[in-house]
C-alpha cells in the first residue's frame, strides 16, 4: 500500500466518524447558526442512531436559538426530523413495538435534528407508515400533532362550530384548518398577505381576513350568527390576544399555543368573566405526548392521514443544512408559507 493510499484510507475513516451539523454556540439572531463538523454519536442503552433525511423548521427552534426558551449551550437545534435507523444501542430490538436497523422513523420535541445524524431514544420514535416519504413525515409530525391535540383535546371541535385559526397559512394553521373542517367546523382564518389568504382558503377556510382592527370580529359575527367563535387557536400571542378574546362566544376557548408575535401581557382574570365565562389556556405538545401510547396514537393518526391523502402537508421551502440561518430569517420575517424543511443528506 502506498503512502498516498494509506493517507486516503485514514482520511476516509476520519470522515466516517464525523457529521455535518448546525450548532448554536451563543443565543442570538439567525447568524448564530453555524455549520460545523461534529463527531458522529454512537447509541447507548435504549437509543438509536438515525441518518436524517430532513428536519422540520419550527418556531420553537427560534425560541431556543434566541434564548427566549433557556437551553444549555452549545446545542444542535431542530425538534423534528425523520430518517432511517442505521444503528441501535443495547436493549433496542424490533419486537414489541421496537425498531430495527433499516426502519424509517420520525420524531418531535427532541433536540438535534439539524444534522446528518441524530441520537434518539427508541421509545420516542414514531414509525413512518409504508407509502409515506420521510420528507413528508418530517414536515408533518410536530405541527400535525399540535394541530391534532388542539382540535381534539384543547377544544374538541364540534359539527357546526365557528372557530378562528390565526396564521392560517402557516405550518400549524394549514393543518389545523383541515382538521377542523373535517370535524364540521366553519373556519375563519387570519393571514398577512393575499397569497397566504388564498392558501388558507385552498385548504378549507371559509373566510380569511387580515389583521386590521375589527376585521376578525366582523367575520366571526357574520359566520356564527352573532354568537361568537367556539374556539380561537392563536399561535401569534400578544398582538392578537385581545381581539381573539373578544371574538369568543360565552364559555368559548382561547388557546394560545405559541407567541410568534410576542408574549401575552399579564391578564386580569375578571376579563374572562366579562367576556362570558370564557376559558384561556396555554397548551404545549409535550403534555399531549407524555407516554409512548399517546405519542403513538397521535403520531400514527397524523402520519396515516397524510399518507392517505386526508391531510395535505405543503412543503413550500427547502433549505440545505448550510442555509439554516436563511431558513430562520425567513420564518421570523413571516415570508414563509406552509412548511419549511432543512434537507440533511
């Protein structure tokens, strides 16, 4: 073997042990997202190593990157991904709902997806059903399960309800609109541009209004016969809270599941009485997939709806790992539509 061949083999072995990943070394804007080489991890007990196909880009990634949500630095962001199992740790096997090398899997609410490989606890994986591409699974799981618990658990949408979906052309908004319409609701959506309004109507929203003061209240009164909305699903937060509260019918539910537009200031509980004994809640996906049984129930339901064509997941933006900062900048500027992915291969 020549010296050149030997050096080439050493370099190839080194490359096998490394992976590309996006790392946050300090809290800040999109510019703190850096593409680096990191050691490829090995699975421990109960873990698997997944070769990622794609990672979903979500607002929780922005909250963690900016420091709004505390995180130990440095870290690899990305709370949602899908790919193929390439290695399993001790205690992981294919039986009893387990996983094996070669299985295509997805997960949500676990860190580390902005990378070529990720270590994931086997009991937090959702099998991707046959016939569904990994990219679609990566695009659907976190936001799909969020939409699922909102309209099945936070306020179970009923036939004939009028509900409000803020940011109806966003990732959660488009899925939530479809699920609410499937349960028999009339959806009044909000959107910031004509193109986004058209996209929301295309997935079932009856009317979509902009954020001008009074526009939402007028639309809700018109479609509810003056009664008000049974539920307002709000991922924007501070800028939309007051009008959302005013749009509710007596004993309606305002679910603030995100704060893309800023935090909601402290609220005097007497306002809930004055609005008609209404309810305000701040739900989180974590509390709706706490055990494996609930995770599999909710995750499988969402992925099968997508596979069977009953839930349309639109991937409108695709970025390479090296373009993660651009993806975050676009998300924060609210120029994205539907789902954004990082392609990890």
